[in-house]
C-alpha cells in the first residue's frame, strides 16, 4: 500500500456508529426549535421589478400582496435608470416579513439604452458588497442585519406578441449570474390566447439561444418537485394585475372590466397570476432566498476575495492561510507604496530642478535688463550733463555779454547826461 493511502486512512474520521435509544430524549424537537427561532427573527424578501415605465409593475405588486404600496408614477424623462427601494413590514398570522420592492425607475426611457442595465447591476452588487463587508467585520451582527440582497428579479416583458427586444435580452444576460430572474409577460389581457401561446414559445426559444439563464423552480425536493416541474413549463407567466373589485356571480373578485367582458386576475383560465403568486410566495420563497445566498452571493464573494488576492489552495493543494495571504498582500502593497513614494520623490526633485533652472534664467534675464537700463540711464545722464554744461557756458557768455552791454549802456547814459551841461556852458559863453 502506498504511503499516501496509509496517511489518508489514518487521517480519515472514524465512521459514526448507530445506536438505538432506550426512550424519548427530545432532540426530535429540533425542527420546531428552528421554526420558532426563525419566526421570532422574521424574514426578509427583496423583489426587484424591471420593466419599462407604465408596464404594470406597481399594480402587480399591489395585486400580489393584496395591499396598496405607496408608489409614485415614473415620468418618461429620467436621464438614466434609477433604483428606488421601498421597505415594508408585513405580517401574516404570526410571521413577519420585511419586504423590499426595488423599482428600476425610467428603464427603457433613454434614447441611448446601451448602459440601461448598469445601474441595476451596480445596485445588486452594492447589496452583495454590504453583506460581504458585514461578514468581514470583526464584530459581525448578521443575526439582526437587514439583508438587502435581491432575491428575485421579476422581469416584465411587453406583450408585443413579436419577440424579445434586444434591451430585454442584454439586460437579462447581464443579470442572470447575479439574481434569480423570473420573466413575466405583463398586461397579458392585451394579447389573444393563441398569440400568447406562440409568444411564450418564442420568448423561451430566444432566451435559450442567447444563453440567458432564468430561474428554474427546483425539482429536487419531492414535496414540490411535481408542481415545480409543471410550472417550469408555463414560463414565462402571463399576468394581469388589478386591485379593482368586480362582482362576478355573487362574489367580488379582483378583475379588469372591459365593455366586452371581465378579466379575472385570479382565474387560471384568464391568466397565470395565481401560478406566479404560488411559485413566488407560497412554494419557492425560501429556495429563492437560498439560491441568492448559495449561488449568486457565493459567486460574488469568490470573485471579490480572489480579486483581493485570497486563494484556497496553491498548485500542490496546500491550503493558504489567511495570515499568509494577508502578509503577502501587505508586502506587495508596501513595496508598491515605496515604489510610488520614490517615483513621487524623483518627480519632486526634477520639478525643483526645473523650477530652479527657470528661476536662474529669469534672474539672468532680469540682470541683463537691469544692465541695459543702467547703460541707457548713464548715457542719458551724460547727455543731460553735457547739455547742462553747454547751458552753463551759454549762460556765462550771456551774462558777460549782458555785463558788457550794461557797461556800454551806462557809458552812453553818462555821455548823454554830460552833453546839456556843455550846451549850457556854451550858451553862457555866447
Ligand atoms: P411606473 O412605476 O410609472 O413605471 O409604472 P408601473 O410599471 O408601476 O405601472 P402601473 O402599475 O402604474 O400601471 C400603469 C397603467 O397600466 C395603469 O393604468 C394600470 O391600470 C395599467 N395596468 C396595470 N396592470 C395592467 C394589466 O395587467 N393589464 C392592463 N391592461 N393594464 C394594466
Ligand atoms: Mg410603478
């Protein structure tokens, strides 16, 4: 026998031995304990309604839960698709249900519908992320955590009788790995019986050929296998919604009244509303919650943790410890940080050098400018000085001339003042 086989045998857990009990012990009440615990805790169920504006989403929700949820009509002018969650506390017998209805407001109203699915995908991912963050916390409180993960997406198909729109196919394809999709044909009273039959076949064919995975009612539980298998063949359900009560015979029933007759919501010959309600609420609600956790959330969690660098085992199937992965990631992060720091430091040094050079160049230019101005100034000064000297010389020459003139003038004055005297003397002589 090979060594590894021996090891496997010695490591294998011993088979539990069966023992019969001598009397009643009480652990057969375990299921009751679980039921009682779950009932006290309450349940949450989150429905996402995707379908074009006015397709009958709110009416169907009101009809399904036999109540009136507060909703406002969406306009056809939303710039992009917007997710609007509303949570309600419902009670039936002693069971509390925290129901969240999320409306994809404005779906299909944009001219460019390329990214119509994105806000929906982002919303679903954000709920998974919130749950993952809660799980990763040191102090987790998953017991009273309000789980907002979407358990089912009711995809409302317009009753055109033709085929699925490409927007429907693209959106369902983007959502099918993230949420349980139940496609429904809305306003089924607006399409004839034979057209509806063909339309259903066409839709299922298109979903299959485009590889869109819709939710299949589970057939592994014997108790519901038969009914679920039958219901799977009825997909997509063709539904009619109405909260209006109409008297049929001597009974009040929910229906839509037309001049030519009455469409009864809960009449299985008129539409598949009862089938949808049975499958969604009465038979498979827990499976939808379970699938959300074990399939869709698990996939999100796995991708997210792998993205963060966590792995279960390496090539030799040696389990990776969380600590090792953390250390490796930490080292990787630190070296990346160091590299970035060095890069930034180098960038800073280069920038300083560049600025220094620029400043030096500026200084040199300024200096040159200053020298130039200084030279001009000196030249000007010299010219002014020369002018001043010339002016001084001219002033001196002028003063000299002035003095000479004055002297001449005084001589002349003196000469004229002497002449009458001589004349007088001459007169006296005569
Ligand atoms: P927004 O929230 O504004 O996008 O609309 P909605 O999808 O919630 O549609 P809503 O339930 O407000 O219904 C819009 C109109 O369609 C109303 O006049 C409803 O009476 C009508 N309607 C709803 N369900 C049905 C149906 O099954 N058949 C028919 N013929 N009309 C319906
Ligand atoms: Mg609405």
